[in-house]
């Protein structure tokens, strides 16, 4: 298949690009390198350097590559930035997404895979883990743009017959995730503990997230190509892991790798909880199991070890 991946130079998109190339697909990437890197790209992928919020950039990539499948991963995904500059967030995630969707329909792409966010759209729900029928309640403009774009996809299915596969990711982690920025707490703690620096937990450490390993997310994207019909699927483990457990697991992993160093912090530092953040989050993955044939295969400990080892190698 000819597959165009927007955001394919980023953390998740580049792992998907590599897997699709390995599976024998023809892959192209459209990316403006805002957070992604050329180093992440598989050699066999065709690169279109461009911005999804520029209609001309998107049109050029689609005209030249004529994809049968679009995997839409390019996004502004910094939650705090989305609160500070919601117009820029929407310009990328809604208007940029629409440029991609319009071109997908124009060139006759049959399938549109969209990287949505379970954590960001369900908000503080009473349902734990949250299934796909949970009423959405985004707490940030970022979550709102993900939900909005999902709704456009449902309209495009009705009007243009394009098949959407909406993957609502939990908190994805693994090699290549940025240790800068505000997201990616596993990468951030790993980098800091490898350097012997303190780690800050906002709140008392009992707040939870559902951490899913990037290799498992890639497999969901491989299965999304084979699904006869479209659909919406949570891609998470269904398990809540507290931020304090994240710290302890990363610390123990770094200890195993480097030996227990006394200069390395044994305990996290604490700062006041940040407003607007979800307290608990976990995604019910039974639908993905039943229809996509997907379930997570990587234990939290194994995934953290992969991440820490990668960060140490790339330091
Ligand atoms: N990382 C997570 O935990 C997580 C969770 C839920 C959903 N998602 C979604 O998965 C997707 C990929 O996230 P990631 O973690 O790999 O982030 P990332 O920042 O590593 O990847 C995003 C990619 O999109 C590119 N990009 C950004 N703006 C662009 C633009 N205007 N035009 C073209 N390219 C642009 C970046 O350069 C980067 O390569 C995003 O849509 C994100 O919202 C991620």
C-alpha cells in the first residue's frame, strides 16, 4: 500500500513509518520538523518537508505521492501551549488536519488513520477504565481539537466514503520520545535520573495514567490497515500506574543499568498539583481486543527498561 504519514519524523510516527516499510509498504512522510527529526526517518521513506497548516504543502505531497492510506500523526500536542495559544493549537490540529483530510478525499485515499488521545478527551470521567462510549469531556483545547477532528472524520465518512480508523492513545512512551517539553514523564525522569538530577512530581504522586509502550502502539497501526471497516479504538493497557510508581520503576531500572549511585536521588521532589490536569486515567482496551485483535504485549518494567537503555545510548 502507499501510505502517507503526517508527523512521521516524530516519536510515534517514525516507529510506524519503520514498521510499514518493514512490512513492504511504500511510505512517505510529511513533516515540518517542529519536534520531529530527520534522523528518525527510515531511509526508504519519501520525505515531503512541509507544514500541514499550509494548504499548498499538503497538496504537493498528496499530488506527488497519491496515497491509498493516510496516517495522521502531525499535531501540536503540548497541553499547556494549547491553553496559552489555543488559536495556534487549533490552526495545526483542526485547520491543518482539515487540509490533510480534504486532500485525502480529493486523491481518493480509502483509509484515514487518526492519532487521537484517550487521556485528553475523556477528562475526569467517573468510568475507570474509560471505554469508547464514555462521554467526552476535554479539559484542554488540545483535547477539544482531537475530539473535533474525530467528528470531522465521521462527517467525511458519510459524505465521501473514506474509512476512518480512530486510535485513542493512552500515554505513549518508549525510545525516541523527547525528554524535553512537559509530556513524556518516563523519558523526562529517565534522562534526569541517568544524569543524577532531581525529579519533580506535581501533587502527592497518587495521580495515575495509563502508559502504553510505543511498540504496542505501532502494532495497533499495523492492524488498522487490515480492518475491513473503520472504527474508534482505545489503545491503552487498561491499567492505572501512579506517577510515584513511574519514579520508583525508572529509578530501579537506572540502578540496575548503572549500579546504585548514592548521588542519584532516591526520592522525588514534590510541587503543587497543576490545575487542569486529569487526576486518574486508564483506557478500557476490550474493543481493540475484540475487533482489531490488539492487546498490549510489553510489560511496564520491560518498556521502561527499553526507554532508559535507549536514552543512555543516545546521550
Ligand atoms: N505521545 C503520546 O503520549 C500521545 C498520546 C495521545 C495521542 N498522541 C498523538 O500522537 C501523535 C504523535 O505524537 P508524538 O508523541 O509522536 O509527538 P511528536 O512531537 O514526536 O510528533 C509530532 C510530529 O508532527 C510534526 N509536526 C508538528 N506540527 C506539524 C505541522 N504543522 N506540520 C507538519 N508536521 C508537524 C512534528 O515535527 C513531529 O515530527 C500526535 O498527533 C499526538 O497528538 C500522542
